[in-house]
């Protein structure tokens, strides 16, 4: 009752067109609520509900509030968060760079906003085999944050295309920047965003020739959520179309280390001509269990320009210099250790562990007759649900029947409806248990 009263006061005040400083008083006569005279950024009102991943957490917690005895049974195959400890050599890199800060000789304060020279050089050498330059690598606190910074470079005036389904950050940040119109309630699509359907029927690669032009194209491979890794031919096609149309490709390669299939590119820069059309966001999150440590990078080649000839690199550098103060020096020490031979070997072991989990999940779902995608060059298994089944309904069903948290495909865009995403980042024993429970609950 008290709550609905507060809401009605809020809505009356919020609807007043002119600003009148407003407050309400509680029973002791103290001010309980006041509002500023600042108009809300209207782009935020366009966003539908909360951001996907906290919403998954909210529903899980709501279930546990009603079923507290189930707390120990919950298994998360939901958010793609790493669970295995950071391996020894990489951990030592973090520890020793932290220890350096305690010495006169080793202490360092603010670093270069673009990152440590050694780390930039090592990324260019070890991960790109020299096909990009050190100066084109910008070190950051992660790929997600870089995607927003990329949006700041492009500003509100661009048109954008995304794979549908896709990692929700591309669409949500486009909306926040004011690049879109309202959402269409019938299609669940925002006006002024081009949705490129990616589903089992088109092998999870868009029919790019028949998709309208957009200024910017976000493309993620290996893909979240579908698990599809684009072939060289597919990426060649994408680069060619971007070149013909004068579009900029923002390539998200956050899952590149999961690629095991021969000939599948780990970077867009393996494709001829990509330097003129593409930039690439990447991350140590999934390489080395750095989801909490926070370290990523973005590559912006010198050849990538705007229509007036300005280098995109220069504007990205301006955003990094002005709005970012460099990644933590401790963490960058960990990144350097990741790229030592010992670190790279440790990363391989970690990735193989998660890929084995993905294989188990895939086999379990296939054994009960589902069509399953992804999971071999990616940590995500994308399960096709029977016709007519809604993915949020199946998410709730799996939580209630099996206490397994998944992610509904529809959370990644309307094109994800009818699919369920399973993450392979859980510990092995819980993956095995989840397979058994899902086999019973979904059969
Ligand atoms: C939950 C395609 C996960 N709170 O860790 P970062 O910032 O370097 O990389 C984030 C990222 C970038 N690009 C892609 C991704 O899939 C992710 C991480 N996605 C998921 O379950 O889909 C974690 C999501 C996290 C978030 O909002 O990113």
C-alpha cells in the first residue's frame, strides 16, 4: 500500500512539464523525496526492461527466495563467467607486478592510456603474428567497455547492423547513444537498427547481400550466443561487402582462443582487405579467467578511416586518452605473463577444459533428440527448442524442474527465440550433474 502511494506521487510529479522543485515529507516532517529539474536522457527510456544478465540473476534470486531449500542445488549454465582458477605462471605475473609497486624501483603511477608498450608489442607479435602494429593495439579493461567507447567514437548519427541474435551490448549501447528509434512492439526490433538473422537455416551467417546497408556492422565470431565460428570464406564475403558499401566492421573476437577447427580465422585481420574496413575488440576474460581481473584490447588499423579521411584510430585514441586512464598496471603484468610461452600453454589447458564441458553438454542434448549448435569452437551450446516453445518459458521450466540456470535465446534478440543457450564455463562436476538433470527435465 505504502509502495503504490509512493509510485502514484512519483508519476504525478514526473508528468509535470515545467520544473518545480518537489519534495514530500515523511511523518517526522523530514524531506523524504526530491527531484532534480534535469530531463532524463530519452534514449534510456527506449530500453526495454533491464540488461539481460542482471535480469537472469534477478529471476534466479526470485526463485531462491520462494524455494530457499534449493539454494545448494542451483547450477549455473547461464552467464558466461569463468570458474577455474588462474593458472600458476599467469598468477605469478599478477603477483609480481603487484609486488613491484611496493618497491622504489618498481613503483609506477598513471600509465599510458593506450597501455604498456611491452603488452601492446606482445599482443601484436604473439596473437597477431605481426600482421598488426603495436601502435594499433589499445589496451583496456575489457571488450564490453571498449564496445561503449567505440560507440562514443561513432556518435549518435550512424546506422548500425547486428547479428540477430547477438551479445546485447551492441544494441543496448546503440540505443543509449541515440542511434535508434523506439522499439517496435510487434517485431521486438529497434527502428534504425538492421537485424541480420542468423539461425540454423542460414548456418548462422547472415544473407549479407540482401541486407540493407548500415554504417557500422557488429559481428562476433566465435559467436555469442549461437556458438558459430565463421569460416574464412564467410569472413571474406563480409569484408568485401563492407568495402563495397563503405561500412565499418566492429569485429568481436572475445572467444577466439576457443577455435580449434583448421582454417577458421581467429582474427578478422587474417582476411585480405580487413585493415581498411575493420576494427577488432578482444579480451583476456575468457583466455585466462580474467573476467574479474579485467583486461582487454581493441585493434584499430591505420588504414581505417571516416569518409573525410580522418583515421578512426586517432578518434579512438582521443576517447581512450580523455575518458580512460589506462588498464591497471598490476593487471597488465598478468597480461604479459599470459603471452609468455608458459602462459599460452596454461591458457590452452583452460580452454580445453571448457571445450570438453561444451562437448558433454552438446552430447547430452543430442542424446535426447535436440538439434544442437556451437560448442566445438566456442564455449556456448545453442539448443533448438521444439516448435512453439518460448525460450523464457523453457528457462523458467529448467530453473524450477532441474535448478539449472540457462539463458533464453530471446534475451539476445528476437532471432534467438526458440533457442536456449548453455554456457560451458561451469566446473566439470556440475556440468556432468546438469547434463543428467537436463536430460530428465527436457526429455
Ligand atoms: C556478463 C561477445 C558473457 N557482465 O569481459 P569482457 O568485457 O572483456 O568481455 C565481455 C564480452 C564481450 N564480447 C562478447 C561477450 O560475450 C562478452 C561476455 N559475455 C555472456 O554470458 O554472454 C558475460 C556476460 C557480463 C557482461 O555483461 O558482459
